[in-house]
């Protein structure tokens, strides 16, 4: 047998070992994930109906992003978000949300971001979300109306009394 034939035969044997080893590892990985996961088909799920409206006049908000996050028992947000968009009537829905805690965020142009956690425990749930317009920032430097329950502040002394005679 020549040297190149011997190398060719060794390369084929090594390739067979790699394929067999890779196949065994792939089967073990699939078996591990199958045992580690719950069967989602056996868990109860919910059909969620969302209605997004304006807080000031009750009109629907179209094209708002409704983002759903699963929340674990410790209150931490889990991976795997899902986003829906509202239709012209401000409605969006989704079927297949597993029971448990669900964090809902709603984003829409020209409105404050909404966020709240819900307990999903029924086969059907209707959630109405009222979005507010942005508020101005509060500044201690601006003039604000006096609080009627606050005690009156003493007036500063006139400028003449603050000067010392020379």
C-alpha cells in the first residue's frame, strides 16, 4: 500500500468516527432537551383581547405596540417577548398565552409608555389600556400655585433693611 492510499484510508476512518460521535452527541442533546422541557400542549392557555384607548377622550389608539413578557415566580422578566400591533379600532388579540404572570407594555407615538403585570388565570381575558399624553417635567425653579394647606412663607425683608450703614 502506498503512503497516499494509507492517508486516504485513515482520513475515511477518522471521518466515520467524527460522524458517529456527532450523531451520538446530537441524540444526547435532543434527549436532554426533551426531558428538561414541559409539554406545552398539556398546559392551559388563555385568549387575550386588548383594547388600547386614549385616556382623555376614550378614542382608540391605532398601531400601538402591545408587548407581552412572561414573568417567573421571582418577578423577573423571562426571555421570549411577543409583540402585537393594534388595528384601527385599537384592538389586538392573541390565543395561546400560558397561565401565570404576564407583563404587558404598550408603546405608542405621542403617549406615555404603559406597563403593568397581570395574572392570567382564565381561558379568556379582556384588558383595556388607557394611554396618557406626556406630562411636563416638574421643576423647582418654576412658579407653582401655592398649596392652600401649606403654612405661609414669611416675606423677605425689604432691601433697605439688609444694608449696613457706612
